[in-house]
C-alpha cells in the first residue's frame, strides 16, 4: 500500500497594485478652476474632467462627470461601466443646461479603471492618457478634435497641430450632443509602469518629450504631479492644468 501524498498548492502570483496622486491648478490666466479630478485611495478609479469654460458653467459640468464616475461599484465590468456612467453624465449635463438661468456647458473627460492588472481607459474630447514604460512615453488616447481630424486627413502636420487657431475645438464632449460617443482602450500593465491622465491645459504648455522626462525622473506619483504642473505654470499656463499620475507596484 502506498503512502498518501500531500499536495500543497502553490501561491498565486500577487497582482500588481496601482498607487497614484492628482493635482489641479487654475493656471496663470483663468480666474477660476473648471477642472475636476477623481483620485482613488484603493488604486482602482481615476479621472480628469475638463470643464469647457467657453460655454460657461464648465465647473458644473466637470463636477457632474466626476460624481457619476465615482458611483461605479467595485465589482463592475470596467469598460461598460465607464461608458454607462459617462452617458449618464451626458444626460445630466444636458438636463442642467435646460434649467432656468443656466447656459450651455460641457466637459471633456479621460477616466481609467484598473482591474486585475489591466488599465481600462475611456475618453471623450482632448483630455489625454499616457503610458510610460521602460522610460518611453506613448499616448493611449487620440484627441477628438478638429485639428486631429485634419492631421488624420493629411491636411495638417502633427507638429503644427498645437499652434493651429482651431486647436481648442473638440468634436466630442460630455454635454455636447444628445448621444455621447465614448472611446475605450484596454492595456495590460506591468510593475514599473507609470500612467498619466491630464487635461489639455498641461499638454498645450508642456512638450511630450518634457512630460516623458519629468515622469521618468520623478520619485513617485505626487512628485510627478508637482513637477508637471509646475512646468506648465512656468510656461504661462493660460488654461486650467490637471494631472493624475499612477504607478504600478508589486503588492
């Protein structure tokens, strides 16, 4: 008779965790800050909403966006949950526009939900998400804007896009139309990755090469946010500036 064999199951590898920080500033020129940000101590949900000041009440619109996203439950399916909450925000912003004394308002948005070492990113407008991996920065989002469409058609070079007189005109925004179209991308994450969510107030003032260097050199997420916003302010920051940085660490 053979002796019984005891099998001890191996430990499952720990999932990497996300830790981050956020910072928003009204900038040098604007009288008030119409950006809103969402940071999550649990490392799951992050967002930047950029209220469209030219419409008036941009801060109201961006607050609505953040409030809707904050209601996503922990067990939600990431992509559909992000889209559903942004569509809900779109309807609420449209309803608020129709209230007495209110005018047209809107907000661009980029939101990220981190689940099982995958970043699910949803966006509308020209707020952006970036991934720094191995010291190299790459965009995860593509602007919904007039100039980006011109670049896609070959009518404008990427180098000339930022200085184009219509560079501020977006083609999608929360509150911009009855039916909001949201883009989604999912990216597997690795330990050491750094992610950036930001409003266009940052990317209009700080070149991507500089963003890459500042993210690479920062001691951590809080330091990265401070470096990025400080750089934008030193470059004149005519718009509100918001940045969230998230670092993927071993559990």
